[in-house]
C-alpha cells in the first residue's frame, strides 16, 4: 500500500447527478447506482489502475476492479456517491472488508493516511508499526496477509527482484561491468508508484545490501546520474521500511 493523491472528481459527476443517484440508492439499496463505465474508469485511475490496498493491477485475468465504499453504504448512505468515498479495489479486498464500519473501527485510507506511518513489509508480509491498532485492523479487514492471494505473489516478486540485484551486483561490483547500469534503471523503475506491488519492490531494493554496494560503486565512479537519483527517490516514496 502506498500514499495516493486524491484527484479532482470527474466533471461528469456533478452535484446534481450525485444527489440524484444517492437518492435512487436510498429508495432501492439493491441498486448499484455507481456502476457506470466512465465512473469506474475514473475511480480505477485514482490509483493508477491498481487496487488501492493490495496494489495488484486491476482488469488482468480475474482481478476485476470493484468500486468499494470506504465508509460502508449502510449506515452511511449519504456518502454512497461521494468521490472521496469511492475506492478502487480488487474483489478480494472488497469481499474481505465487506461492511466493516471504518468510522467506528478506522483502517488506513491511502488517500488520506500515509501507509508508511502504519506498516512495514518483512518477508512479504505486512507488519504493524508501533503496535498500531489501526494497522492491525487494516491488515485483518483487508486480508493483506492472505497467503494464496497476496503473500505468495508478493514472495515471487520479491525473489525475482532479489535475484536481479544479485546478478547486477556481480556484474557491477565484482566485474566492474558498468554497461549494465541501464538494466539497473529498468529494475528500479519496477518500484515506481504506478507499478504493481511498488511498496514491496521498493522495500526489497532499498533494504538489500547488494543495491547499497551497487549504488556506492556507481557513485565512486561518477556514474550515479540524475535519472538514477530520481528513481531512488521514487523508491523512497513507495517503500514501507521498518
């Protein structure tokens, strides 16, 4: 999970339309009034077409995007069409969260809270910082440590990232082959906030001693350029370090 900036609401979502659809839902709570193609596209774009909680890409294979209401539709029906309350979620997170009351028992909202203040990633699992109750509830109610759905895919991504770092370490540090610096840039770009599992990938890279040695070697030889520095800063934005 990473911090997202909330974009302006779509111009099509006028106050008049919002009020109309909200009232329609109140009249018929079984009516999914938010199920509008252009609205779903706009909500998905809020988090770069990723689930705002698990960071898996949406729309791939069976990973369908669902509009999740951060504050549940009941009893907070007045917010059923509120732009701030419409969250881009994968089916797993949405189903696990269900009707959890985020007012009575708050969870981390990545459009309001900075996940860095609540979580760190260790061994592909989300862990709580400072014994945070909000973080504990978030992990449980969103299923962030569900092993088959999230932990195993994160673990595969983690191992792949580590293997590439080990390979680049051998080339750059051991064999002084600086021609593969471009490949390092490609690896660092996988931790960009627009990529799947960016919090995980960023955490793996920044906490890996192989990366630290690679950076030192490139700096020592004046090969650490502005692009590499920008990529590292992006990793620092996304990483959930202990």
